C-alpha cells in the first residue's frame, strides 16, 4: 500500500478514536508497512507540525493535523457513499476502493455527492465532516462496554476484515443487539433471536447507543 500524507493522518485519527492512542509500531502492524517507512512518514508529518510525539512514542495530531485528517475523512467517506449508494459496491468493499478514488474528490465534487445522496454519515455509520470540517459526535460507548440492549452506531476503525465479518453476520449501523455473554476473547450477542459470537477486538471498535 502506497500511503500519502493525508492517509497517514486519517489512520492516526481513526486509530486514536478506536483504541485511545496510536503508536508507531501499531501503525506499522495494522497497515502492514515496514516500521522504518512509517517512521520516515511520521518524521515528515512532524516537521510539518501535523503531529507531535508524546510519552512512549504516542502519536498526537496537532490542530493543523486534525484539520488535514478531517479533510481526508470527508473525501474518503463521501467516496464510500458514492461507491455504495450510487455504484452498488458492497459494505465491505467500498472502504478499500475509496482509498484511490478519494484523492480525485475535489471540494466541488464532495458538495455534489452530499447534495445527490443526502448522506450525513458514511456507510459504516461515521459522521461525515461538513464543508467547514465540523463533524458530528460519535458515542463514547463501545459494544464491549454494553451489558444489555444497544443499537449499533458505527464502526470506528474501518478495517476490511472487520467489515467483512460484520457483513457476514448482518451487523450494520442501526442494528439492535442484546449482549448476553462475554469471555476473554469473545462477546455473545442476540440479534433477532439468533446468537452471534463477536471477537473482542471487533467489539472494541464498534460504537453503540444504549437502548432501554
Ligand atoms: Fe466508512
């Protein structure tokens, strides 16, 4: 994968949201890129004042870095909306495919996609930053924290394997679930009287709204 600066910033934003922090080694592992290449890219972003390092090499976006990440997220998510809602790609294909397309999305095209589709959230439930880069709130509660009923809001780390798994068990934004059990590795949920086992690593990146 040949990542551009804006891709790195978007991943740092996403991973920080999903896991609370991003580290160089974690970024290299998740993106399947040599750590030396990630370090080079991050040094470049650091020189441009888009990121700073905190204790134990934790990567933090600066205000300017966050702004660039949100610009990239806007284009990426609107490309996903176009690919899924208009061109008919599947839920788990559109994230990967939008990686190339998003770089051709100009501000004018972004506004046109918004106008035609009316989309406010990407197919995976995450709010799309508006043209002023204002972004809606994502609930803080993850599926892992739930003890009873909940409604899926979004998948904050849009990894192909996670999306494929959720597609295979038909868990999408607005799906209602009841958490019925938990072990060290899995969460057990009930969806329309069907029992589904979800790996902890996947449950961790799913945000939900609690229902009563
Ligand atoms: Fe998405």
